[in-house]
C-alpha cells in the first residue's frame, strides 16, 4: 500500500484520562480532527500536531498517547499506549489502515514545558523533551484508585536515550529500583523443553510464567528486522498506565456465559497484535483454539518469549505463533504468525488438549468463591456449557482444589493465620471466647494443630435469654486435611436456630467430645437444667456421664434425637413397618398410647421391644420427657445449621471460620432487621411472665355471689325468643302441641 493512504486522526487535549467500562476514556470531546499520510514519521507527526493545536515547539512539547482498540469476543476494549518513536507511530497507523478508511485513531495529547523536562531529566538539550506526570482519575461508572504516575529514564538506557533525546526523549522508562524484579540467574528453569511429542509434557500454568531467561531466537523464523534479541533480553518495566488495564480480562471474563458452540473470538490473530501480559495471550490463544477445534503445543516458553505451533505439525499443518515482550513498552507482541490451520484433528470429540487445569480454574473460581460446596458434576456441566467439551472428572477435581487455594489461600498458611484471625474477632466482638489445644515440637516457636474451640460473644450473650436447650452434632471436613467440625446450637424465642459454639477436632471420640462439652460449659453457659440433645454417639454419652464435665442431672438432662433412634433401630432390625411404629411411639404424648405402640411393636418381632432395654423412655419419647425438649424431638436445629456450613467445610480452616462468622453475623443482622420492622409497625412483643414489672395493687378475690350452682347450665338459646302460651301447630289452639292434639282423630287411631 502506498504512502498516499491517509488515516483519520482525532485529537484530545486539556482533559484527563480515566478508566471506564470499555477501558481508558477522555473526559472532554476532541478539539481537532485531521488526516495524516501513512508514511509520516514521528517528528513530522509531532510538528503537525503542534501546528494544529497552536503549541509553541520552542517552549512546549506534546506527549502523545494513543487510545488503542482491541476487538476480542465481539467487544472493543481500549488501552493507552504511548507513542514515542517511528515504530510506535507506524504500528498505530498500520492498524488504522487495516480497519478501513472510516476508522479514525484517537490520540490524547498532554502539553508539557521544556524547562520542566530538562530540569527533571538532567539533560541540557535545547530541543529535548522528557516525561512528566500523567494522571488517571476515577470514573463514576468504574471507580479506581487515583494515583500519579511519574516516569524516569532508566539508567541502563542512558546512552541510547541521549541519542534519541536530541529530538524527543522516550517517556516510557522507569527507575528499575522501584520494582521487585528477580535476577535472571535465579529464574533459570531447565524444565522448559520443546514439546515435540504431543503426549508428553504439560503447558505452563495459566496464571504464571516460566521465567527462564534463556532466549533462543531462530533467525529464519523471527523475520521482524526491528525486533532484535536485545529488545527481548533488555528488561524494561512498562509505565503503570499500561499495566493497569487488562485487555483480555476485560473482554473474556470469568462470568461471561457462552453457550455450547458460541464463538469465543470472532477475529483471527494478526502480526503486530499487542497483549498486556503473557498470561493474556496464553488465555486468548487457548480460547481461540478451543473454539476452532484445533490444538497447539509449546515450542518455547519463558519470561519474554512464547512460541507455539500446531499439535499435528508432523502431519503437514504449518500454523505457528511467536510472541515476545518488547523493551519499548513492556507488552507482548505477536512477532511471527503462520496461518491458517490446515489440519483436521479428530481427537477432540470429548476433551480438548489445550483445555487444561489452568483454564478451568479461571472459569470456575468465581463459582467456587460464591458456592464452595458446588459438586464436581455441576462444575463439569458448567465447563461443558462454556467450552462445548466434556472434561474428565479427574481434571475437574484437580481444578476445583486449585481454585479453592487460589480463592481462599494455602491450606498450610491458613492454619498459621487462624490464631491472629480469632484474636481479631475477639478484639472487635467483645465476649468472644476461644481455646486451643496443640502439640509441642522441637522448635519452641512452632506447634502442631490439634483442636480449637470458639464461640462468638453475641451468641454467648443471646443464649442467656433463650430456652435452656442445646443441640450438638458433628460433621466431616472435606479438604486437604482430615478433621471434624463440632457444632452446638440453641433455639430462640421464635423457635429459630441460634449458633452457639464450634470446634475443629481430629475426630469424634470420647476425648474430643468431652473436651468440647467442657469448653461449652466453661465458656458459653453455666445454667442448670439445660436439655442437651444429640445422637447416641458413644463419645457424647461418655462425656455426659462424666460428673466432672458438668452435664449430669440435675445440671443437665440428656435426650436423644428420635430420628437417630429410629434409624439405628432400622439398621439393626431391617423392618420399615417397625421403624414407623417407633417414630409413632416417640411422638405420643400420653403414656398409655406409647405402651400400646410398644405392644404392637412386640407383635412384629419378639426381640423388637428388648432393643430399647438400654434406652429408657425418658431419653427418646415425649410422654416421659418431662417437658425438657420444648417439643423438639429431633436434632433438626444443629443439622440444619450444619447443612448451611457445607460449603465452609470444604475450604481452608481460616476461611472456614471466616465464613461461619459471616453467616452468624448475617443471622443476627436479619433477626435485628425483622424485629426492628415489627417494632416500628407497632407490634411490641410481650415479655415473659417472669419479667413482668411489679405493680402495687390489693389482692383481688372473686365475687362469691356469682358462683354457679352445680349441674349442667341451662342453654341460653332455649326459650329465649318465646313469649305467650303454647299453641298447637295443627288446630292452632292453645294449651297443647301437635303431638297431643285432641282434635287429631287420625293420629289417635294410628297410635291405638
């Protein structure tokens, strides 16, 4: 294409850049529109802009920032890219030509004084310019943290910049000392081979990079004459304005729902295409290959280069892509591209070679964050709906474990964070109690986790005003480390569950239950007459029978869950009719009805009644309960709350405690909101009789003259409306009724 091709230019000045939903934006309209030729160089372009905007080149210069559009996933996202030299300008103009004549490039221009530039840069150049501050402000629709970005010249490039600053200094370099960049020698990874065999080796993790500094550039393959090995190896940190916007993340997000067969990327790749990071291009290429039903393998991968080729290249497909990190702007640029795919790969009907664990993690991590209890089959269906491939369940489970660690943190580090987290809860929630039990190690500063008990202050205070009823239960922990979560729940005045205390122990046994119930008695309540409901676990029974723990009668009354009794009976006798009869017997209020059910039970089996020899009636029936249960025959409160914590039991321990804390907070907030709504509407709850205030008034006695006589009281309806004498319904005469009417001869003869 000749140099007579012109490109439309829109110039923005005297405003500020801000982040919006579609990337970087400008807060004022364009002030100048013009067209420039494709072959224009940077100096001519800068002079043209200065003339058009009436900028004095002797005292001021223009910093040029292009609003570079990226079209992915049928959406456009804009990224700010500094235009510093001929190569940058040519890249932008060439991109505009490829889009068509109706496309216009947008440039953000900042005026800067040359005197400030010379003072800050240390270069005494008469015609030189340098970098000043650029500010990105918040957008009301997309708030971000506001910060000033100050650029400097990197010491490693002083000589190069002296040459370039004879006309215009490069504004994209920073002091490397501001960043924590590990030395190249420590990043050498000898396990970064070329994967020629499609069945060996794994791709690098999606979220990470292989930081092998060794670069092997094939002169026959990398045909970009201006992209040298020096460009790749010289580490140059990009301006912060470049790293704040993630093009691919903004376009292909985790929450986007794409049905099976829908296209992920509508456009193919092209040479010169720019990506923010290596992870961005890796994700985009994988999405593209999954959509196109083709696959690739990695030839070379390190911190600055990513080289891939078709998976079936040995069958004649020449597709290949190479992307390298440019020193000029720190972004990854497609430097070599051989297209198209000429292969037809038949091995992708069920799973895709490039649909690895890292890509699945990126897809499911938000779902895991909201619902950690999501099953493997649900995640598999989610992946199938998104990509159109049925991934093996083993890969799904590995991705779920990785996503849990990515969202909730490391399992090992979580144990170390738990003491500090519990202490923070106690500091912000007065009255919170927790107790530890650990093993000592050879290192005095380290201990091995054994058990932990905690109870939140609001729960402890609330139980003072609740019914004397506590239900306890245990549940498995589903994670990297084994354990059990013990739960104690109460019931409030509205018959709703109220969480009391929790503990993480090694297992349910006599020692762990004794320790938990002792902590419950020590830290939560010292009330007497509490009804403790549970299943028939031997550890709970042993702890209740231990008088030193504080749960023996009359301080507490142990009751069994009726559903557990019936299930245990069914497991032993294998008779569903008998099980239903046991449930009916447990709910009977009158003792004679209970014994009638037991007689019917003995008729079904001679040994059925003897099964309850070690389980007295007062432990599991309502007839002999003594009103200790308050009508609760099952452990439904504890089991209900345990079900709500199903997802929490699948995450690291500190995250689990955090989720439990948040759900307890939600419980109290919802109750407070509901109570406040009733109170504001005029519905004031009546206090219990024990809390009625004293009222001085004489003793009130009934009026003895109003005492009724014994016998059935007369009905108020009989004769209430009658008046006058009785009248016959047949002859209409007074003194008799129709049954005794003397004038009814027919009725008298029939009676005779």
